[in-house]
C-alpha cells in the first residue's frame, strides 16, 4: 500500500520550508508583487545559501513537492525566484546523456546563484509544442539557432547570469515533424541569445518571464541533448518529442505542488477568519443540514486534498521509475482547477476583505491562476488524461 504520511525527514523538510516561507517570503510578497521586475537580490542570496545547505533543495520528488507547497504558501512569485537547475535541469535529466548531466549540472550547486530555464513556447506554438518554428542548423562543430521564444520563466536570469543556462527546443528538420524536434543547452551570455522584453503579468509578478531571441546563436555541437540523429521515423516514433513529454511528466506535478501551496494559503486564511468569528464547520453533519458556507469550505478542502494526493502519487511513481504520464497530467489538471476554485471561493467568502489589497486573498487568486496555464493548460492536461484513460492516440483525440 502507498503511504503518503510524511516520514520524519520529510516532516523536518516541511518545517524548515515553512519557517523560511513565514519569515522570508510572506512578509515581502506584497512588495515584490507591486514592484514588478524589481530583483529581490538579498532574498535570492539567502535562498541560494539555503539551497546549497540542502535545506531548500528542490528535486523532482515527493519531498520537493512538500517543500514547494510550503514555499508557495509563503509566496509563489518569490518561490519562482529561487535559483537552481529548474525546468532547464528537468529537460537535461529527461533527454541528456550521463556526460551531459555532469557537464551541465555537475557544478550547478557551486559558486554563485544560477538558473536553468526552458524555452519551448513561441508566438505561434504553445499547447501544440510540436509546431515549433525555431531552427537549429548544423555548421561544422556548431549548431546555429534562430527563433523567438516567449514567456520563458527565468528567461532573463538564466540568459544573463554567469554559468546559468537556457534549454531551447528547436527543429533540426521540419520535414521530419516531431522527430526533428530537439533540445539544446545554451549557456548564459552566448552571443546571439538576447532578452527582448520582460512580461507584465496578472500574478506571480516577482517571477521573471521573458522573451528570448536567438539570432544566429552558435553553440557547440555536443550541446544537443540526446541523440543528434534524426532517424526517418514513422508517426509513432517521435523520439525528440518524447523528450519534451518526459520533461513534462517530471515537471507537471511540481507545478501542481505550487498550486496546492497557494490554495492552502487561501484555505488557511478563510478557516482562521471563520474561527475568529466563532463559526465552526460541523464535519459529519448530513449534507442537507449543512450551511452553504460549511459546504463551501468542505468543498475547498476536498479540492485541496484530492490535488495533493494526486500530486504525491505522480511524483512517487516517478521515483519508482514507473511511467507517470497519466498521473502527472491528472495531478496538474486537478491542482490547476483546485487552486482556481479555492482562491476564487476564498475571495467570495471574505467579500470586500477578500477583494481588498489589505490582505493577500486577491493576490493568491491572481498568483494561483498561472498553475492552470503553464506546463500545459488545464484543457491540455485533461486531453492527455482522456487519451490515456480511453487509450486513444494523439491523432485520434485532439
Ligand atoms: C507566466 C508564464 C510563464 C511561462 N513559462 C514558460 C516557460 O518557462 N517555458 C515555456 O516554454 N513556456 C512557458 N509559458 C508558456 C505556457 O506554457 C503556454 O502559454 C501554455 O502552454 C499555453 O500555450 P499558448 O499560450 O500558446 O496557448 P494556446 O495553446 O493558444 O491556448 C489558448 C487556449 O486554447 C486551449 N487549447 C489549445 N489547444 C487545445 C486543444 N487541443 N483542446 C482544448 N483546448 C485547447 C488552451 O487550453 C487555452 O485555454 C509560460 C506562460 C506564462 C503565462
């Protein structure tokens, strides 16, 4: 039987992350939300120190998800400033060789703060990731990248900070379709890679979201992740594309964990406010005897718990080397929906207090929504789930 009761080590990890969230993130969350694009340098240094001590290590496992829930309970935007290999690292893990893992990530924890971004989305390519137009052309011992990537989380930090990196998805052969899709590691500061603009956003405003341009950007040949060969594949063999999908299987539950943290922040706030008003939730009372408010709170709790269990299961499966494509998409679809519903309901229940900027409820409603958009929208994750459950191929169910 799977038991998700935290182990003593996990309880310790939760406690440390919670303290950091309470002391370092919550108090300044509103400030950085209002000063969009201001760099929280001092906080970044502290976060980096903690990461290096291993107390804020954020891998792709159950313990990381438990930490992330606490940190995003503190502030989701600032959580996204924590330096580390991030999505770029996940892509390297999913598609890179052993030598590449060592070369690109072996020293990631040393020296100053660094970031690993992943650039997939383009102006004409989002949910349908196989439609990428960015090209990678081989020229001797180098690849030459050309294209525009938008909405790159950590785009600026990863492109401009020493020893950071951006993993870019590009096609080496458009005619090969998905098989021609490959990922490439572009070290920060590589000539030809430049940050065009920073996005102004609804939520997670402390997080840097950039447009990154690749203009005849040259990188060494062996910076291509995985096999450089484009085999003439049939429709079912889409290796490069599978690398992208494997990345999502690893990162979707992590985004789900972020959603859970924001959702719980709103839930905790409402429950505390009701307690202060002397309102008790009568658990165990027959449904027809409950007040509308009690039903609302129970529904919020059910969303939170269901999303959390799905998320932990998806990550647990990954740690057991079990395929988790279905579970990871289910977790992400549920958690994105859960945080949207919980935070909206929290604003509704608290009325003007929920809408006011005096409290953080309105911010959580804005911050939470991104979890239903990036790393595959809610609709796309429902689609993946439906395909898996019904055993339909990508072409049969679009
Ligand atoms: C703050 C932020 C950070 C981001 N960070 C990154 C990042 O680090 N790296 C990166 O590569 N990208 C990143 N993205 C991009 C994000 O992953 C995409 O925005 C997302 O995948 C949706 O793609 P799109 O914007 O092209 O929307 P579209 O694909 O155009 O979707 C628009 C709407 O149509 C729906 N839709 C599309 N296709 C279908 C379908 N087949 N069936 C049903 N509904 C469908 C979608 O669900 C959505 O509601 C980020 C985006 C944001 C906002």
